């Protein structure tokens, strides 16, 4: 009888030890939620839904998007940081929240370096310097020359203080040695409206979608691409780096993250499924139509990428001495 009890206890102990391992290898065994920290309909949301749809196919499990908008993406980002690290809550996080906000926002509510597990970058957005059609310059060199001859008279629109267009413009101004006047707006629509009406000289766009359509209609000029390479959408437009400022690179990106301490096997499964998705020709074609560029990375490569982004935007934020509540 005593032997039977000992055998039963040993079996129960073995089950308790094996169960967590089995749970990891059986991942996913239930639906997964991807948090998108912006409202439905925007580029981040469209990218998030494309990833969710394809992860469902690769992982053989339902993957749904939950929009948690507010505070420039910080509310949804904070929600991911506080979620359980089991692989069933993920997030499409952006450069604004992960690489810029920590350096300019007080009481952020999360720590990008400690509260998340980087899985992979998903896409980069081709940003650009855009000008209204009445400006007397068509290249970066002409823009810089004009700005130096007319200090403080060249203005640019952004979607608000601390936004990536704001910091991109200031990084450009520092490297070019010019003084540009910042005009913050409450959103992209009113900023674009004033640019089209020739009330504003420049805009530092994070996406080429509206810029290309307005350029083809003769309503805007694209002066240069702010990312590290030319855009397939406008292959004849040079980058800022090509235009006399080597190393200049500023672009938006959307990455896939989990909360901190995601089990390695879960991270590996999600990374593989996402990388497979980002190599699918149909997905590539859909992203190209959106004006975004897939950027599949291993978790280790993504961590290195994030370290570089953090250093770059920290340096820009420091020169601005900008602190938001």
C-alpha cells in the first residue's frame, strides 16, 4: 500500500513538472490577441490586421486585432507591457512609443527596454521631405541654400510636438545647419490641408501614401526620401543621405512585441511564423500598395535595431530639451 502511494505521488510530481513544458510546445492552443495602439483604418491597423490574418494561417489558430488607441499609442503600448507573458497577447508597436516617447515624455507608464520581448520588425515606412508647389526649391541642396539665405522663414508642419515628423525635421535642421520654424498641428489632415493650400512650406512625412498621390496630381513636390534607401514608389527621388548628408536616416517602423519574459520557444514560434509571412509574395504586394516596406528580422537582429533607434532619437530629443506630460 505504501509503495502504491509513493508511486502515485511520483506520478503526480512528474505531471506537474511536465505540464508547463508541454504547454509551451503545444503553443498556441487558444486564440491570440494583437494589440494595435491606434484607431481602426490607419496604416498601423492595416498592417496589424494583415499580420494577424497570416499568423492565423501559419499557427493554425485564431489571431484577432484589438485597437487600444490614445496618447499617441502609449495606452495600447502600456496595456501590452502589463499583459501576461504567455504568448496570447502581442502588440504592433511603433517607433514613436518605443524609441521616441521614453526620451520626451514624463511618467510614460512603461519601459521599452525592460517591459517587452522583441519578436521582429514588421515594416518600415518610407518617409519624405515634402514641399508645396510654390516653394522656390526642388532639391535638398536648394532647400538648404534658401533656408540659410532666409533664416527662420522656412516653416514645416508636424502632427504635434514630439512626433516623429517633428524630430526628423529637427535632426535634418541640425545636420544641415539651418533654422526651420516648427508649426505643430492636431493631426495629419489639417497639416496636409495647409500644405496643399501653400500656407506651409514643408512637411516631413512618415508615409508616402498621400504624398505620392498629391505629387502625381501636381499638388506637392517630394524633395527627398528621409529613409536609408530610395522608395520604389518614387525611384527618381534621392535620399537625404545621397543629397549631401551621409548617414542620415529617419523612418517610421512597426514591430511585433510580446510582454517581458516571453518563453523562448514561444518567441521562436512567433518569429518564424512572422518571417514566413513577410516573405509571402502576396503579402509583399499588399504592403507595397500601402507604401510600406517589409523588414523581417530575427529577434536578435531586432534587438540590435532597437538599440540603434534608441540612441539616435535620444540624441535628437536631448538637443530639443523637450519634455511632455
